[in-house]
């Protein structure tokens, strides 16, 4: 009886497995963050473009973000299956063993990045306002097809950050050969 009472929560079915980001501005995004230790989680962190000059692909900031992702993934026992650092956002495909460890990872990673950015003497003059645009966006990835789509999407983002031309239709309409080329894409000198 008690478990069935939780089913009546006012969550839009499309956003049942999502939390944070722009959803937070609306009432449907203000529920507890859904987390799963069995399914992978797609995590997106978005920065204010005006707060960090040069974006996340700036060599110093890029190196800092890579170090922080690896350090806190080890500390909180989070397996990072794939990640892509863009100019204004970061995509991560992760798995965790415990809910509390995942929550700590979501809290500490952005916090340590912001703290390192504001505490660095060289970068202090370049910080203008809040570093993060929204709270971390998470989505539980259900099923193998959804998992493949997220993996391909993150890979496409990484290729575009490395110089692949942007396409309007993105993953829609890509053949299996084009997806295979996507995974073999290397930046041309």
C-alpha cells in the first residue's frame, strides 16, 4: 500500500528518469533525483559561457576537468564509461554502486571544478559570475537501444569538438556505416 502511494507523484512521464538542468525551472523537475545502481546514467554539466573565457576546451581548463573527473570517479567508486568535454558542457556516461556515492559525485565534481577555477590566481580575473549555468542534469538510461543512442551521441559530440563538421540531423538518419565511421573518426592534421 505504502509503495503504491509513491506512484501518484506528480511527475511527467517523459521526465520520469530525468532531473536537473532546465527541468529545475519547472515544477516537474523539482522532485527527488532519480538514480539507479543497475542502469547507466547520462550526466550533463553546463557552464556559463560568460563566466569562463575560452570555454572548457582551453588547455588548462580541459586538463583540470580531466583530472577532476578521474580523481572523483575513483574516490566515489563511479565507473565513467564514456565522457566528452565540449566548449560549454560536459557529457558523462557513468555507473555507480551506491546512491550515496553517486550523489556525492554529482555534488563534489562541479563544486571542485568551480572552486579550482576561482582559487587559481591566473584565472581569477577571468571569472565573471556563476560558473555553472544549471544544476547537473541526469537521466537514467533504460534499455540497450537507449544506451547505444547515448554512447553514439557522446561520441558524436567528442568528434565535433575535435573538428568534425556539425550536421543538423545529428544521429537521426545515420546508417550503420556512418556510425562505424563516427567511432573511427580522428582529427585530421
